[in-house]
């Protein structure tokens, strides 16, 4: 039996979970557009979906804020239909063997800080900053970082008077302990500074591969939180950031100096990271580590039957040489398509892929863009036809 919500959205398979409720893949039966559908049981003790949908409405129009397409109740469930996004940064971190390059962390940091700046400008704090709550877009928005899951968000100041919420203590930990600020562990009411500090821990998680307070064992959740808190407080910023550009320790030190009501200087902290970017002579081309990995997989390792397959190091060198020959103004276009191909689950031979990429590199940018638009459209049509055939079968 086909399940629908809002009359026009077909419910598909489960694809994830939020802080409250499960998320399913869906399809608009009128347009064949794929969407994400979040469900929450109406009988839940503390329903949150209506609050979260209200926050998305407040945030609507911001860069990196998912578009809400329908909100309502269907049977025993509260429902929110949203724009479908790509993988989370946690998913991509795992895809990249749990280590990001400095360049990728800097590219992400710039966008993630911009998202916090926007949310805070709307008088809210997120209170659950973690890699799982940042997703990449799809298609033309494949290089854009989105922030999601406002189930724990809270208003920190009155929109009319601009009065800040009062300082309080003895609060329970809200959010994810691994990335929570020290003050959150100590029971202090959260404010903008805590979102910022949490983001600093996310940056170092991406740099290091793990944080010193991961994997601690305890009999109860409360005891585990205490152990995480103790380890976090006993690990200095310098120790945590040792071996990485000074911008990361400067950022965390700055966040820890902020007062409860202080407004972070978002431009200052973004310039800290942009300074590293410039000094390292990186190109702001939106080429992330996972793009390079996906592109590497499209490069054939051998020619002819029975030929020996090149090992990882040879493959990597071959790919890096190929990539270095591509003009910078074209790389981001190619990467956008590789992201779409990977995210859409469209399978095609590596030889065919590499031939297409080589053809693209010889095109003028405006012709390249048109060629890619045609390619993506044909793949989208092909995918829709396959889905229609499966439904008929």
C-alpha cells in the first residue's frame, strides 16, 4: 500500500533520525522531486516537530537553511516535508577515513561560521552543534553547507527589545556531550559563545580524527558526562590544537573568553581562518577531500585484460597529476557533477566517466556549464524512468 502525506508526497524508505523523530525519503508525485519527510508520533510526550518547523520558517531564506515544503498532521504523525539534502559532514568524514585536510577544514569553517552568524542574527542559538547536523547540498548546491535540526534551538534574546535571557546555573546538559562547551558541562545557561565553542571542537575533531575525551567508559550516562567534562577541562587549548595552524587555538581561546551576553565577532574569527588559507596559497575552489576521492575513483587504473592494477599510491599520483592539469576555473564545475553522481547513486563505468571528464577539461567554461546541465538533466530523466518502471513492476 502506498503511503502519502500532504496529499502529494509519497513516503519512501527511512534515511535517518533527528533529535526528535525519524526522516524518510519521499517524492512529490506531481513533480517527481525527491524530498525528505520527517515524522513524529503525535502521542510523544514532548512533541517538538511543530516547534522545529516554526524555527525553519523564521530562518527561511538564509543561505544554507533547508526549505520547508509542507507541515501538518497525517494520521498518528506530525509531518514536516523538506528539501532533500546530501550526506552529513559526519558521513563524509567517515568516507574520508576519518581525517580531513587543513584545506577542507578551512573551507568548511568559513561556511559553518556563516551559518551560526545567521542563526544568531535571528535571535536563536542552536545548542546541538555537531558534524551530523551539517549537510552538503545536492546538484547545483553540492558545495553548499547546510545546517539542520533545530529541535534543541532556543531563543537567547527578545526580538523586539533585544534583551538577553538571564544568566542561570544548575541546568541539565542540552546537546551532544562530545562537542558541548565547558560551561554547558558546568550547568550554565547556554548562549552564543557555547555554539561557537562547540564549533571549535568540531574543527579539531576534523583535524585530529578524534577528540581526547572520546571513548571514555562509565557505568552511567551521568558518570560518562562527568568524565568527559573532567577531560575537557584538563586539556588545554594549546594541547588540543598542537601541530595545527595557530588560527584553531586562537579561535577556541577567543570563544572561551566571551562573556555570557557577548556578541561574537564573526568576521574576526572567519578572517583568522582565511588568513591561514591565504598563507598556504590554497585556491577557494570548493574542492573538498571527498570530491577528490570520488574523482579518483573515476580514473581507470589499468588498460587491457589481465593488466596489473595500480596500487593506491600510483592511483593517487595519477589522479593528482590529472587534477593539477585542469584549470582552476573549471575544477569546481567538474566537482559539482562528481558530487551529484556520487550522491544520486548513479552507476556508470570508470572509463566512461574519465573520458567525459577529459572532454570537459578542454571546453570553455560557458560551454562546459551547458554540457553539464544537459548531462545532469539526462541522468535525472533516466533515474525517473527507472523509478517509474520499478513502481509498475
